[in-house]
C-alpha cells in the first residue's frame, strides 16, 4: 500500500475545521457554513476528519512516543510490563491470527485500556503498561482533551441537524459515569497483503470513536456507495467516526460507518481509537425531530439500554468481511 505523502492531501472532502465551529457571533457566516458542511459530510460518510481541533501537538506526540516505546519491547518485556497482557482483549502476543475457511487472516496487536469511569480503571480491561513509566499519565491527559473535543462535536452535530445542542450530549451524563476506552491497534507490515486484513469490516460499538493514526500510513477504508474507499488522512488530523449508539440516538440520520483496515505493506501502521459511550445503564432513544425531516427516515429505532445493546453487538458480531453483511446487529434496536 502506498505511503501517502503531502501531495495526497490537497482535496479533503471529509475535513471539518473545528476552529470555525468555535467562531463567535461576529463570524456567524463562517460558522454556519462549516455547520452546513458538517451536516453533509456526516450524512455522506459516517465519519469526518477533524482539523484545527486544538489538542496541542506535544500531547499527540507524547501519546505516539509512549505507544511506540511499548510496542518496541520484546514479547517478554511486554508481558513483564503488563501483567494481564494475555487477557481476552489483549491477546497472547497481541496477535489475532484467526482463520476461518472463507476469511483472510486478521493481523493486529491490540492493547485496550479503560480510562473512565474512574473506579473501573484498575480492573477488567484496565491493563496499563508499566513501561514506559509515563504511559498512563500521557494517555489520561490525551483522553481528557479528547473527551472535551467529543462533547463539543456532539453539540455541533446536533446543531448541524437543527436539533437542540444538548440532545446527544445529555445522554453522556452523568459525566463521571460515561465510558472512555482507548484501544491501540498495531498492524505489523505485511508481506502477503492479499491474504490478510488488519481489521475486518465492522461498525463501532460506541457513541463516537475518535481516531488518531501515526505517520500517515494508509489503511482505513470506509464503505461508501457499496465501494471500499481508502481514507486519506493528513498528519495531526484526527478522525471522528460515528458508532451504532449515535445512529440509534439520531434515528438513523447519522449512520455509523462500516469500515475495515487493510494491512500495511513495507512499514508498520499504528492507530489509536478512543471510544466514547454513554453510561451502560442509560436508555437511549431517537431524539424528537421536526415533521419536515420525517420523510427522510427509512426505519425507526426504539429505546434501548446502552449496555444491553453493546452486549448484543459483541455477542453477535461475526468476522464478516463481505460487503453484504452490513450492520446486522443494529436491527436489535429497530422498532
Ligand atoms: O486503524 C484504524 O484506522 C481503525 C481502527 C478501528 O476501526 C477500530 O479500532 O475500531
Ligand atoms: Fe472501528
């Protein structure tokens, strides 16, 4: 796969400039133009690139540095650094070499950490590397900024759909109870890409997923108009991906994207996904919308408890790689 240089990034139809969304009343026009673009991009792609997000470059660099240091350790050192590295989520040597008859190999090292709620961060998925020593502190300070950005974007998305600004955000409350999980995906360079996938096609079990990737190595693909399209992703740009929970809350006006990851060739690729969810006990339901929008809605969603939906999603998730098996699990939330 081509390592995309600066030249690839001239045309970025998916990019939303957050600085413009933050403009005050005196710049009303610039702001409302960006909101109009946001509505269009969000509906078309189920994700968008986030530029001028305001998370300082040293914070992003810090995250990349600690993650690189961890993945450079030998397997023995990783195990020593991370007592429960062999847990279900963080597979053995991290690699999921799954092989079903009609499916390619899936090749990714994953490291998942729960950042919030606070009282759960030292058990379950909370496997914090001890090496490098500042790993947890660096990740937590990134997550705090990422979470604020997600809150802001939830409000902007509601506004872009002409809804009351708080309709999505209020489901993420109380804020001490909402869930933030960070997953590092490390895709080793692959000599036989035709037989391998980085991640199989899926939609995320989240409200929002904020993605960061290292070194502009291409890999993420989104299904658009039934074709796989590679996301062209400039340095220091983040990517906001809609999860199934947002699709339910918006009654399908914001669709979670169906995406997959192709293996990198000749060089490794690393991405970091921050999953942002309402508390598991919260009930989500489609937000009320104006009459004029009703005609554009194909199917109504019903009220579901976040934790129950996620349980259903994870227990029914197949490793389908076919483009026809799209988002079967979400029918659980259809009226
Ligand atoms: O590696 C990527 O760009 C995407 C990762 C992803 O889709 C996920 O972790 O859910
Ligand atoms: Fe994903």
